[in-house]
C-alpha cells in the first residue's frame, strides 16, 4: 500500500510539472479512497467503448482518460478506477492525463 502511495505521489508531481502548473486546484469534496485501480487502455477506440459501457459522455478529453469513484461490490471499500491510455514515453500526454485522472479520485470535480 505504501508503494502505491509513493508511486501515485511521483506521478502527480511529474504531471504537475508537465502541465506547467497553470490554474488552481480546489477539490469539490474531501474524498477518502481506500483503493485505486488502474486500467490501461491501448487505443482511443477502446476508450470510446469503455466510455459507452460506463455511460460517460465521449469528448476529446474523455477519450484520453476518465476516473470513476464508487464502492467495491464485494468488500464495500471506497474505490476509484482510473481508465487511461497507456503512456508510451516519459512525460507524454498520456502521463499527464493519468495524473489528472488520479487527482479526480482524491479531489472530486476540481476543475
């Protein structure tokens, strides 16, 4: 668990540097997530299928990634599932989007 928190912290730090740190971040709610799951998606076509399956509107942004918060069906734990295109290079757009979606897990609708 500690390793996951360290990895997510590093990803968020890298994503903030890539983004140029523009705009302020203020979470809509305080969220206590006990589990984060990451689903790597190979293509935008695959992402569109996942968006439709989860009733999420398809936009140019959501085709790059999205996060869903809820409760684990078997354990009842608060869980956030991040769907993101798999990064191909260090600090590419997919890395930035991944960090952005992880923030949604912990800050809710912050933009």
